[in-house]
């Protein structure tokens, strides 16, 4: 099925750049596990419609981070949307949070090019709906919070994208 370009998504992603202008005063202490659970729940209907089972693996306890919640929610949403768009169209997508402040979004799709996916306007499929900004925005947001995003490599099937954020001491 050929996906068409979606101008609404492009406009939304371009507006996301305005999130970077919010000062550090917008930060608050949030439970990363709860925030990730909410994002997974929000995307569950879309994932099911696209042919996926969407699962959530919570951390053993609360994981507190001091962040702009709107920005981190957007970054996580971009990671999950990317898995839905490029996860192969079937299987499972899992959002997993661990106590170290890591959130992984895992899919079971075919291996894709990994070097350029964080570049702005880069798209794996030239005719896809996205503008090629989602992963770039997610990475910028993670960096603004002293964190990182990377694609993990290993012997598993599919992609694993990991966002790592600094946690607050317990």
C-alpha cells in the first residue's frame, strides 16, 4: 500500500520546533513510567488499526525525571509513531521503561537503514506520509534534557530505539 504525504503531520512536526523555545522553568518532576504508559495507551488504537499488538513493560518502581513533560511526551510519541510506520505492518510493538531512565520502543519489522534516520527530512520511503522529522525532533528533545536517543543493535528481530534520560536520586 502506497502511503501519501500528510501535510497535517508536517505542520504538526514543524510546530514542534516551538517546543524548544520553552525555558527550563517548564520542567517538572514526572514519573517516566507513567508518562510512557500514557503514550502507549494513546497509540494503542492506531497500532491495532495498523496491524500491531502494542505492549507496555513498566519499570519495577517509579522512575523520576525532571523534564518538560510536553516535550518528552512528544519525543516518545514520535518514537512510537515511527515504529508503527516502519515496523513491517504486523507483529508486536513494545514500549519498555527501566529504572535507569531508559525507554525502549521495539518493533519486529525488517532491519532498516540506521545511519541517516536521525537526519532532518530523511525518509526511509520517499512517498511516506511523514516529513522525516520525527526521530530528529525526538533526538533534539532528548539532548535538551541531558539525554540521548540511539538505535540499538543486537541479535533480535526488528528495531529497538532507546531514549535515555537522567534520573533523579531516589
